[in-house]
């Protein structure tokens, strides 16, 4: 075969690989192995969001921010036992970002039963893409003018102290909201409905109204009073971002510019994919598992928050573990879960909040225990976690 024809054949094959997301193709006698792309096109990203998702369901809270003050405390162990460069799965809002920054996966999937959570993550995506640094991100997130004199290497406490004194600006909110819609609809061309855009505005309004003091229990004006958890005040967004890993090291995605850049690169490359899905459903988790398998990758971590606590209130927990059994994992693949009403030490920084503990467990071992019928209760899940 002439050299020019051979080059054309290789070029055509590589084009097919790009189109079909890295499916295995033969180049003569050489097989090109599948891999996670370094970037997803806007079209592929939105097709994944749409095709992998299930109909939305209900949860009792808007869950604007986490209420898990100990979520960083497992990071020192994760750094020793969990691989980087794999596939991350999680649920809920932005605490996932801190885990993602720590584990630096090739791609991340956030699966939540609420469509609002998927749209919440698209709001984050647009604001992060539009903001080259942490100070700009917080200015856009809370619609407060950027305080003068903030150094690029300012720590999280200095950053949030500066914004604690910044006043909300309704005109800035309107401009920012327009920029968010422009980013998502005009630039990315995501197929958002009028209701979707209204929901994004609803979520964004909460960040505008409460600012750095936004909590899990925040209730939008006109919707009743704030929830309390066993008489304890929920930790604020600012407090969660200033928490540490139990050894004194702050590891949140806003702890430093390096962490924020890792997150921003993933968002700009469409590699944090938010989905609407029930852990016990027939589609979302299995779709992620098939994608990961098809691309020769492994799920390295699955953050479940305390979703299992609810699944064990019915037979749905069996469906969940059956779904997890379809995910490609190895011996280092790790569940990260929050266990509430657990007897724990106070927060390292004294931050108030519910009594919870973040725990780790081997995904492979717990799936094996389920298959062997030795995992039958939520207590079994906790007992086989660490």
C-alpha cells in the first residue's frame, strides 16, 4: 500500500475513534485500546447527561450545600489507598469537588435523584468556567463585588473573611445570571427547557440571598423557616470550605489556586457529568458502568453520602448493590459514605453541625458480601466500613 494511502487509512480510523469516544478499532494488525477522552465535546456531554439520566425524583431538602462537616477527614487515608486517574462517582452538591480534586479522576459522574441537583451542577460549571480564579468565582457565586487587595495565594480563611463583609448586588446578580444562561445555552448549546432555566435561577437566588452563610437547612424566602437538626446549627458554605482533613491541612477545592485549577480544567473539558438517577433505578448507574467498561477504565471511588440509609428503609438497597455489581472496580475501589447519628469527636475547627462520620469501605468486598448474602442490613454496611 502506498505511504499516502496508509496515512489516509490511519487518519480515517483515528477520526472514527474520536467520533465513537474511543471504541476499540483495528489499525492493521494493531488494536487501539479504548480510553477516557481528555475532553468531551459539548454535544457528547449533553447526550450523556440526557441519555444516561432517569426521570427525576423527590428529596426532602434543596440540599444547596453539604451538612457533613467531617467529609474531608478521610482524605489522608484516601491519598494512601485510592488510585488517581480513574473514574469518580458521587451524589449531591459541591462536596464532590473536594473529593474530585483530591483523586484527580479522568472523568467524574454525579448521580442524584433530583433534577435540580443536575441543574445545580450546571450552574457551578458555568460559574467556574467563567471565573479564572477563586476570588472571581466567589464574586460570581454570591453576586458580591470582588474585594480589593485579595492576593492570589490567599488561604480560604482570608478569602471568606473578605467576602463576609461584601454586600450582595442585585444588578450584579442579574448580569451574572444572564452570563450563566449565555454560557449554558448559547455557548454550550445544552438543551435546557424554560423550567430548567427557572430552576437554575432558583438555586442561584439562594446563593445570592444567603451568601457565604448558606447552609443545608436554608429555606428560600416565603417558604417557611430554616430546618434545625437536633438543635444544632448547620455548617455554612464558608465553614465547610475552611474545614480541614483532621490533621490540620485544608483540602477543599477552594483551599488554594492549585486545587481550583484542577477543578476548572475538568469543568472546561466537560469531564464532570451530572446525571439524574436513582441509585436503585434501572438506568443511570448501569449506564455509567457500561461507559466505564467500554472505555477500559475503573471506578476508583463512589461517594454515596447517606443515601443508603434511605435505601435500607425498603428493598431498594438490594437493587442498589445489584447496580454497583455492574461497575468495573478493583481491590482499591472505595465507597465513601456519611453515617449520621454516629458518636464522633467535635469538628476539628469547632464548626457546629450534625453528629456524623465519614467512612470508607471496599466496593469489591461489600458487593461480594451482598452476593454471598452476608450483607443484609444498614448496620452490616457500617460494620464493614472503617
